């Protein structure tokens, strides 16, 4: 395939004299181009919502979400996966990011890794992919062999597949059940897809993980009630959330949080229903993990 035909490889007519611009002119045109990203995402929202439904359905049956990509796309997947743990209190296995070349590729280019079509499937096989899982293949160009191989293996296993690219009629779209194509156009720096394409991918991944977590009870309203208080800031946030939901004092919230083994959900149900932790946990099990139902 001639990559010159890809919109992500094109020359942006607004920046052909980029090397002659002042610093203010450079950042201004970058800002101008970045404004196009949300507009490019908007037409894809119905497909993004479909992907969210598939991911949340997978979670409800004990399935996992895998992001698969190379280079910037892979790094963004790993980033989103890693952030689910503290934000939503998930097990690290629940959302996983796979990058061509492995962990070394997070900081250094691994020569030839993204061109290995077999490697994508091998990496998923090593994680014991099942038909309960969902695989999101991420590639700005929409043609990365590593991602194609991963999507093909996932389909063989019976897992749901989603393709996220930044080109129309992307190759990976043909290898997935759901296709999301966010066409942001040529980059400020031709071919540098860590720019608008990377921003678009990050925004879509934010939507996929956040919306899916909301759908499985990881929030109460817009509060992250499954947050893991692993540092002082997150402990304070946890206390603030308990105060916000229950109306108790910060001291009571902190004491109950400690009694609840630092489970914000347990603490909220304990206070709201005036019950011990064991009973609160049972209420949450009965409500499917949704705090709103547990405290009604």
C-alpha cells in the first residue's frame, strides 16, 4: 500500500512554511488544527457508543478489554489501561494495553515489531484471550500489520473486535466488527501522527473506558466511587466523595473509610444505610455494584 494516499501522511497546506514561522505562529497553527479533532470525532459517536456497549457487556460477564497498537497508538492504549486501575479500582488484568515490541517499546522504537502480523496474535494468545473479551485495534494509519494480526486472531477466538483509526476505509476496519474512523486530516508536521491523530485516539479511548466503567457501576453520578486511595491526594478525594454523597463530616467520612478497608463504595453504603461493612458489601453485590441502587 502506498502510504502517500493516506490522509495522515498528507501535507497540510496551512503549514508548508512551518520552518519559517515564529514560535507564536507555530503554536497558533497547532492550536487551530487541534480544534478540528472534536469535530472529526462527532460523526463517529454512534459507533463509539456501540463499542462501549460491547465493552461493558464483556465486563459484566467477566471479560477483559485489550488495547492493541504500535508506536504512539500502542503507548496511548497502555496509558489508558494503566489509568483504569487507580481511577476505577479495577484489577490490572481487566483492561490491558499491548504494544508491538513489548514494554521496551514504550520508550524506544523496536525495529520491525509493528510489521510482524503474527506477533499481534501471539501476544493475545499469551494473555489467554477468550470469547468473553474485547479487542480494540488502534492504528492512526489504519494499516499496521501487528494490529491486523491481533484483530484476526481475536475474531478466530470469537472475541468482539473494534478498530480505531484516523483514515477512511482503513485496512483494520475490514478486520473488525466495529469500525471507528476519526479522520482529522494532514498533520501540522506531515506524518507525525502523535499530533492530531494521537489526540483523537486519546479522546476516543477516554470515551471507551470511562463510559464502559460507568455502565458497570464504577461511578455514582459523576463521582469515582471505586477510586483506589493509594496516595494522600486520593485518600482526600475519597473522603470528599463520601462527604459529598452522604453529607457526614469529614472526620466521620475518614473514620468510616478506614473501617471499610478504604473502599469508598462500602463506606458510602455503610453510612447511608447505617450498616456494617459485611452487610454493605452484600447490598452492593445485590445491586450489581451500583451504589445508587444499594442506598435506595
